[in-house]
């Protein structure tokens, strides 16, 4: 059964595009538009909220009766089939390039350990830098997947009082990230985009940032089932209002935490109807962008030097707007590459791996049925 909500896929595409614009164009200035685009880094937090919500929607029922090793294995296998093939190709590519140009030293003294940690998707757990530039969030989200059964049991199927307490703890953790500058949770420093730009592998900050937002996404899905909340959020005008509030806050300096706090309600509201903003996000173009969003997120960052070089070349003949034009041209190339990697790598590899999983599941089911039939026959035949 396909439980996809097209508007949320489109929202993911917009989020990935905002991250790509931020990294490729690097907006400068102190006006409201520059502030808005600098807040594009918070789209990663939106990814985490969306991921928690969609995992709850799609897989939460698997743990309704408690933990199941079989269900856990199926869940992790499906998530690996979704995120690992493209990630693996890019990780191996960047590792190979580092060796070819003799740049292993950039990643520390033990390059083999860095590669192993990246291949195991554990590098952002305080272990090693990511070889694929944006992959720190993939590593932290893998940790969230590993914790998902227990989060589902507690948040989706636990007492509502405990759910509210956990939501407060998660929201407080996000707020604490913006204020904390300790050794264990260190921001990126003056070069970062904002107080929640916590991505350093040598701190616990990225893990806290991911799991707190991921948990808020699960909580949002749980509260989606509360009739009074659902009745209010399923109004398309409420979605429009939440979008306006989110976009407005994104134009205000130092409103980072408040922007993130709007994400759970926004995601929930967009999931409950197909009109207004949801209709736009479900449109063919936006939906396609959402399908390519994972590729877009992973492949875009290395194109920043190309934008700088192209902008410098264009500035010789275009006195104004060379940087913007260069960004548009590079983003177009990145979008085309994202489309290619989606259709050439992501989609076929996911389909193949999921087919293998289904075949193994069917084989195990058939083996079990045959064993059961033989046992029944032996019980019926005294000479069996």
C-alpha cells in the first residue's frame, strides 16, 4: 500500500532547493531577503521533521504491539535500500578522489578509519568527518532509524502525557542547541549560518539536532490523530497561515528556533488536505523536485567552486548580477544531474533491493508454509 503524501514530497523538494541555493549562491548582506536565504540551512531540520512524520505514517504500525526483531530488520533494510546506494557511490568517489590527489591528510591521520566510519554511516556520531560534504545528516538520520522502533512505541503508542513531556524535551533540546557553546555541543562558529548550524562531527550537536527534530515529526503524526487538532489543521487556510508565519520568521535575524518550531504543525497541516498550498506542492514540477531531493541534497555542494569561477568570468562582461546569473546556471546543471542520478541510480537500485527483500520474504514464508504442511502430514500419518 502506497502511503505517500505528494504535498510532503513536494515540500521536501523545496527544502532541498533552499539548501542548494544557500550553499551555491552564498547570499550576503543584511536585508530581509539575504536573511531568508541564510535561514535555508534550517531546511535540514525540516528534513528531519518530515522524516520522523513519514516514518511514523509508513512504518509506525509495524511496532504497534511492541518491538519485533523481524519488523526491525525489514524496516532497516528498506531504509538502507532508500538511502545507501547513491550515498555509497558518492562516498567511494570522494574517497578515491582524496587518494588520487593525495589529500587524505585533510581528513585526519587515520584515513582508513574515516572511510570505514563513512561506509558504516556512523561518522557523524562523534567519530569522523564526512567524505561526502552534506552526508553528516544522513549519518545522524541513520541513528534515528536505529532508534525508531522505541520512539514509535513510546511516542506513537504510549500515553499522551508522556508524549507531551517528550515533545517538550525535544523542543527544549533544539532551543538549547542555539544557546550552547560547550565542548560537547559545538556550533560551527563564526563561519556558520546561524545558531542551529551544528554539523561538526567532533561534537554531539548533530545527533541532538537530528533526533530532537525527528522525534517532533513522530509526535506531530501522533497528534494528527487528535480530533480537535486534526479539525483545526485540516483547514487549507491554516496551512496558508502557517506558511506565511514560517516564511515571515525566516526573514527575521535570530529567529532560527522559532522557524523550526513551526515545522511540525506545518507538515501535519499540509498532510491533511489537497487544496491551497498542498495543491501547489503536489503539482508535477514540485513533486518531481521532491523525488530528486535526496540526489539534489547530496550532489550540490561540490559545485560551489564552479559558481565562484563562473561568476568571476561573467563579471568581466556583466557589471551587475554576474553572481546571481552564475548561481542560476550552476543550479540548473545541479538539478539536471540530480534528475539523472535519481533515474540512473536511486530509483533502479531501490527497486532492485526492495525486490530482493520481497523475494527473501516470500521465500521465508514459503519455507515456513512447507514446514508447517510437512508437520501436519506427519501428525496425520502414523507412519510419517
